[in-house]
C-alpha cells in the first residue's frame, strides 16, 4: 500500500521533467516531504484533450457507495476492472509525481518508517485514478467524491521485507502512455503490469519516527536515520 509519500519538489518541476511544461496549471499546493491522505495534491491528467496539473483530494469514495464502502486511498491493480473502479480507469487515469513513498516495519507502538525511492534519484511517476468531474469538492461531505487513489500491486521479491504491497511506478514515457485516452482500460492495465519498475531499481532507508505524525514536515523527515 502507500499511506504517505514525499512530494518535495514543485508541481512545475515534476511537470517539466515529465515533458509537460505546456500543461494547464490549477495548482497552489506547496511541496511537502510528508504527504498524508485527506490533503489536496498536484497530479497530472488529461481532461477534454487538455494536459492539466490540478490539486486533487487524496481519498475517494463514489457517491452511491456512502455507507457501503469505506473511503479509499489506494486501489488494487487486480481490482481496477471491477464495477467500482472501472469508470475511473476509463476516464480518470492520472499520474502523481514524487520523490519517494513511505512504509513501516515493526510492531504497533514501535513502527519504523522507511523512505523508498529510485536508485538513480529520478522522480517517481506513480499511477493513479480519480474523479475529475464538476462535483462541489469544496464542501467537506463531497471531497472524497472528487478525489483520487494510488494504484498498488503486490510487492515483488526484494521489497517484501518492507511491505507486501507497493504503488505502481512507471518511467515517464510509459506513464505518458497510461494517460493517453486513446488506449483502452484493458491496455492500460496491461501496460501497468508489464512496465512497472522492478524492485532492483529502488532503494530505501530508515527515517525518523517523527514522520509518524502526519503534521510533521521538512527535509529532516526524509533524511536517512543513523543506526
């Protein structure tokens, strides 16, 4: 899964690296080292043929599912074709750029956070799906209806010591294909399965337990923790 991530560069920086310097921006979110669910974060998507970088609420629940389905922050890749996620997979594919994501090991009360990132230092382009309609997302009761979730998959060999699931990360080129409305939902799922970056392209280090508090931020929360 992914319950926090490091998005400590600006939205314009990530869009430039992605090759989207000409995108339409509607983002005022500040860079954060410790992004938590329930916040508005910049993500890249295509709406009505226009490349957009918008601040979107990280959490989602369909309006019809209130009282039936919990609010989600992730969606399993093997469930994307089901009734719940299929509409978002068809019209709401997105990419969240970040420096890394966090996972925890250890027992409750003694959880150790880890920062997971690319070995080459390049940004991660994490796959997401969301609802980018015209819902009144400013009203608290509607925020999760106009939100997004990160796509996750089983953690492959080499990452299981950290967690059994991980966000699906693609190269910039493959992530751009994921966004292309010309490819079908079935093709998008196959792309995600075949092109996800492998475990040997990542590395991780322990970080300070101060990360455990959602309000903690700053470069110190992402620095390697000395043993």
